[in-house]
């Protein structure tokens, strides 16, 4: 979708994704090796009563789901920023996530345009787990 085809207020919803215990541990072991993500016994003693996904993992999954919609497709040039990122609820093993996006800003750029999306991720109970504003350059 080219910059000129995008309108402020447009909304999109992604497919869903089930998060496994194994992938939570594998991701965290490499990128966020804190006990609440990798040590099941210690995590059981925490306020969460078990392991939870790293916020960075949740962000990565959310972005994957958005990209897989193919809405910007090959018209995306590059990401330009993430603002107001909030991890609003923990993600647990077996949670099923999906993402809604809303176009909240458009700005003309030389040879392209910048689009800002409000990306909101929900679990299978409809509870918000992440919210962020993502910006990207998109072809005209």
C-alpha cells in the first residue's frame, strides 16, 4: 500500500499467534535472560506465579503479526521509530496474541511519506498486553 492510499483512521487486525513456553525460554535465554523468563521454579515464586514472555519478545511477535498482514508490503522503505511503548500486561505461555493497528499520523517526506501506526496487542481474553506507536517510511 503506497503512502497516497493510506488514510488517517484506517484500522487493521492481524491473524493470531499462540505463544509457547519453549519459545519464551529460547527467546529470553538469548535476548533477555532474566529469571521471570527462563527459570520456571524461581518464576513460580514471583508475582506472576510462572514464567512470562519478555516484553521485547511480545514486541517482536506483535511486529511479526503486523508485517505478515502484507498491508505495506514492498512499499515500506524502513522503520523510523517506536514511541510510547508500554507493556501493559504480562504474556504467559499458551496466550494467543493478535494485533490491531490504526493509522494515526501521516507526513510527507521528500520522495516518500512517513506513516505512524498505533499498534495494540491483545491476548485471547481480549486484554491489552502491549501498546506502541510505530513509524515507517512508505513509498509514494
